[in-house]
C-alpha cells in the first residue's frame, strides 16, 4: 500500500496538461502517436492508451477491458466502445494493452475491423524472471508475433523496462531484487506474416526500434488466411460486441445532465501559440 497514493497522484488525465503537451508536439511533427498510460478519472484509475492523430488533430482514448490478476486491486474496466480501429493515411490503426492480446475474442474484435497496424502496449518482462514463464519475454513476444500472423497485420509491440532507479525505489531487500531484476525490455515490430522487421534492443537498454512497412504485404498474407473474411465461417461462429459506452449515470431527458459530464472519448488536440499543426 505504500505506493498507492504516490501512484494515484502521478497518474494523468486524458484532458490534462501532460497529454496536451505531448499531443501538441506529436501534431506539430506529424507523428501518429499511441501512448500507453495510467489514466486517472475522478477517483478511479484505468490502464489506457491514447491515440493522437496529427492528420485530423483528434485524441481518442481507450481503456483496457479487464484488468489482469493483481491489477484489479487498483484499476477499473473499459467497455465495448474501447475496441476501435482508426482509419488514417498511414493505414487502419488499432491497439490493445498487455494481456488483452491473450483473449481470443478481443483479438477477433480487432481483426474484424480490418486492422492493418496494431499497437501493443506492454510492461517490462523482468518480473519473476525464470520463475513465472507466462510473464516473461519469450511467451509475450510470441503473443505479439502470433497476433501479426493471425490477423495479417503489422504489429508494433512497445514495452517498458525496469531501470536501476525503479528497482532501488521498489525493492528494499535482496529477495525483492531477485523477484524484480533490472531489464525486461522487449520492443518488437512484426510483419503480417509474423516476420520480425527490426533488430531487438538489449533488454536493459532504453531506445527506439524502427522499421519500414509496406501495407501491400497485407494482401499477400491475407490471400492465405483472412480470419474475418474468406477464412471465417460466420454461419458457424459469430462474435457479438456491445459497442455502447458504459456510464454510471443515465438521464431520462437528453441534455438534463450537469455541465462537465463526460460525454465522449474523442477530443481535439489543443492549439498552442508558437506550435504549428498539421492539417
């Protein structure tokens, strides 16, 4: 419990100054950005991803549908509106968080929207190293690779890592240091046939992984197996998705709610004097 208040205070809001600053710089440089973050909304926290689109200058946030295991002690849940794919000049871009990639229904909901570029947000994989294989880089990197081959899409799997500073802050005994060693970085990029497209960084090194992608590769991969097209059997299997946004309060008369109620997940990137924005 010693970190609960500190963590809550350091989580950011989707409409806060930190997001506004990142969005302004992303737009001014024409970079489509998907930011994984811990979102604070009133008194609750959510595992979230923020899409910043420099082409139409919008921000769209999504939340992890179901927090995993111990995450549920502090994080809330998303809903069906969080499963979206954005149509951009760079392709159709979608995203999921961490072990959302292990739920087959989550994945199919994304594949069926003709996702072309998928962004996966992952933690570092050093926790319980050599003690819990399911939490390690081998399995979870394979999950991203299979997602690419299964959905015939490009996958950019971003991860964090445990630095010596993080370890010193969290671990006050040698036993805890053994459970949370330094490292765990495992950023990867995969093509629609599952092929690795970039060299991996050392797991203790912070940095960027780059790759050139060609969306035409997708049609070649889908000629063999398209999970929501010619390789599907909707007469046998269908997925029902409730896309309605869940709200804790419903007003019987439209517009009767108090001012300031959270009415949507899409916002405009705020302008800032001296910062130029892409059209």
